[in-house]
C-alpha cells in the first residue's frame, strides 16, 4: 500500500469499555498451539529483580481489542484458541500470573487472524517456542504459511512496529508484575481520528480518487480504564511526552460506563482557513506519558504514527429509490491510487450513520462490541431499516475499527 492515511495506534488496544473473558462468546475460533523449549534465556520480568525463564510459564493469556481468555500450559505444551478476524496477542505467564513475555512472530507482537489457509478451520502450529528477552519466538512463523498475507500486507503490519513494542511495555502499568487486564486495572491510550473527506457519490457513480492534501484530520487522545480504576474524581491529568512535554493538553470529556471510565483530551489550535471541522486539534507526539487518576500516577508508552503515513479510505455510495429516499449505503475500501483493498485484512467492524442538520437519521452497525454482540457483521453493505428522504441528509459518517482496535470517524458532507 502506498501513501496510506487514517491509521492511528492504540496502546494495549483497549477501546471497548472493558475487556471481558470471552469464554461465553459463540464465535468462530482459530486453534493456536505450541511447545515450550528448555531454553533458559532469562526475561526482564515486569516486577524488577525477578527474572523468569520460559520454563516458568504455566499459562497463556490470549487477548484482542475486546476480550481475553487464559489457557493452561500442560507438560510444556498448550492448545489455545482465538477469535477469527482479530489481531490477537499471546502473553506467557507463570503460576502467579507474573509476565514472562509476548509472542513475536515474523517481527509482529500480534497474529492477524485473517486470510487463513483453511478458513475458520485453520490450526496455527507455532511448534517449539524459545525466549529472547521478553520475546517468545516460534520455530514456525505462521505469516505467509497459515496466515496467507502477501509480502506487502505483512510489511504494512510491520510498519506499525512502534505499536507492537508499546503493547508489551503497557501490559502492566502499575508495575506489580501481573498483566493489568487480569485485575481489571488496565489503562488504554488510543487516538481517535475525526476526518473530513469531502462529498459522497450517489447510485453507483464512479468513485473518484481522493486528494489527500485536502483531507482534514483532528486528533483526540482517549483514555479508558478497567473497572478497578474507575475514579470518583472526574478530573484526569495527562502530561507528556517525557523530555518534551506539550503545554496545551486539556480534558474534553469524561463518561462512566458500567465497568469503566473514559476520558478524552485534545491539543486545540486556532481554526485554519477552509477546515470544515472548525477547531484544529493537533496530534500527540510519540513518547512516555503520565496519567494521573485519584492522585496516583501511571506511566504509559504512546506510539504516534502520522495520520498520513497509512491510508485505507472507506468510501460510501448512497443508493436511493424512485422517491429519492435513501435505502442503503455500500462501502468501498480503497487506497489513494483508487485500488480496492481487501477490507477483511484490515477492518474488524464498520458503522454507518446518517445525520440531518439537528438529529441522527439512522445508524447501521456498531463499534466496540464483543464479538457475539456485533449488530452488523457486513463490512460492505448497509440497508436502512426505514428509507430516509435524501433531502434530510446533511452528513454521512463511516466509522470502523481495524484489527487491533484502532478507530476511524470519516465524515462526508453534503455539497
């Protein structure tokens, strides 16, 4: 993919209110198995001063952006499973849930469970695993074998290397040696891109190549905590990055969920000429940030990939009936050269909303749901429950999550 845009990076991939044990979800699962070697290469454990080797591993924590599950290691071998169509990480733990390391295959700290050799019946055999630092290396690299991504697609994931590096660093932000997800004390940093892309096309009109020089992007930093960190005080402080801190970070909002706390932050700048989004919200730079909750500081690594480094454009086409009422919306996923992109290799969930001047007219699909709760599993075609007059429409938004939980809000305005 060339000249790509719209990707932002989520650290530790927490975008739903809180990850939950996925045992109850009745969704397609991919079998992942492996055998631990007798390697005694030591790992710098998360609790300093307690080095662990792979021979200490007794559990495998398998997690994606919405759910997790723990599997036992028996006689140095394990058989786990993971939700198809996600990017899944594997963390190896000792009997006390102390972190040893994360699977690293082909330079990635996650397995993109897409383009699978045998579909949902694929078995990923990692064969013998050895430990190098905190990287658990498989003898069988599934990329290009069980996971049939081409070289360009694999390179696309590798370019997100700063995300994968931060994934391991942020697995235990309270530094007690145990992955925070298990105690519901996890903190997730993510960036929301609000993007204005211009007009839409009607009734199968030809899709035009988007001029990326005229795409406007606002950046919002989003913090989401597990329920064990749900604060009483809604004033959250974010500072950083260390060494060159921003002096313009301000809290925009907060919200309480049933099992989480969510807050958003921005770096607001004066409006620029021709920007349909109004206020300009600047990106947050890569580095180490401090999040203060209830007078306690948590240190997290944040990886910022330029919005204009990658580009997967979700381009809508509106379909109307003879009464000029909107009946459906179809989505094409393309790059800047107008080439189709295989959405399943990058996109996990898609939502389409239609808005009038003062109210929402329709929503199809939903984001940040556990796999079984998906209200619309189609990434391409969205039918309105009730037709909406075209004359009422002023804005159309396509929102989607990629495989590792990144979020995109791409807006199209009426001309």
